[in-house]
């Protein structure tokens, strides 16, 4: 089935490094366009900035990067459906991780609350190094920080798993589920822009990766067991 996604709808992908955000975002845009939904891919401005400047940003440059990421997402959403490779929340998370600066969270989370659907990419893909990535050791801390930030703002999200077509199918089911429940308003946001915090943290009315919790360690054990059964 094809979900009904109104103009102004933002599908946001969050997640640690090397968890497939870019590939999944592009795949979602392709599928939406093939099914008659006008969707635009919004890439990660931080990566563009680093490639252009030939360095990583200083602490005082982070806010402008976060603001530009949000501006680009909003501009794409004005034309149809925006599928964002990342949002200002990730800039806020890295500002906290690298500079102990938490000042970017309020604006970043306010923007995140305008997203119709937030997808969090799980840690089940193998690490792929590139010159702009910090290393596999930061994936679990970043994952935990993203979850904590979303929970603090009452932003509901779905964790997507699998590789390739499995990951795409997981994300598509999450999008279809929200659309089927009538959870999208005409301006593209959720009907409840700021969901009840308890519902966001317990998973009521939303799809978690685990029936009992959203603990990344629990997910890690889940996939360890799955891999062991395949061997």
C-alpha cells in the first residue's frame, strides 16, 4: 500500500555513524516518487560543510550548521514530502559529545517535533570507516544520547533494523502505520505535535523494536541471538 503523505510532511532519519541513514533516506525517496508521492531528499549539511571547509567545525560553528540543516528541511517540506538524512538533533548530540555543549537541544528538538515521522537507525549494520567518521566506539554512546534527547522532548520514534531491502521494508511499515492511524495533519506534522512523554518512552501507540523496552542493550542482545541462530 502507498501511505497518504501530505505536503509539508517530514520523515526524519536519526542515528549514529555508519547506520545506513543516507542509503535508507535515498531509498525512501525513490520509492515515494515511484508511487506518486513528491518527495525530496535532504542531505546532511554537516558533511557538506566539512567537505567544503576541509575540517571539522569548532564549537561556536555548530549552531549555524544546525540552523541550516533545519532551514533546508523546511524548504523541502514546503514543496512536498521531505526525507531528511539527518536533523539538527544529530548536531546537538555531537555538540554535547565533543564539546559538552547542550545549548543546541531546545531548538533542535522543537524542530524535531514538527517532523511527522522519526526513524532511528539501529546499530545492526557493520561499521564502514571513512575519513569523516570518529570510529565504531562512539556508535553506542551516540545512540543512547539520541534516544535520551527524543524521550526528553516526548518525540515518538521507530527503530528500523535489517540491511538493504529489509531496512527499507522496516521503515516503510513504520511510515504506513502512522499514515493508517490518521496520525498526520494537513500541515505535515503529527496531530499531536508533542506526544505524551510517557507514551513516547513506553512505546504506547508507537512501534518499538522490542516488545518490552527501547533499551539499545536489549536490541544488541536481540541481534546477537539472531546472528547466533543463523550460524
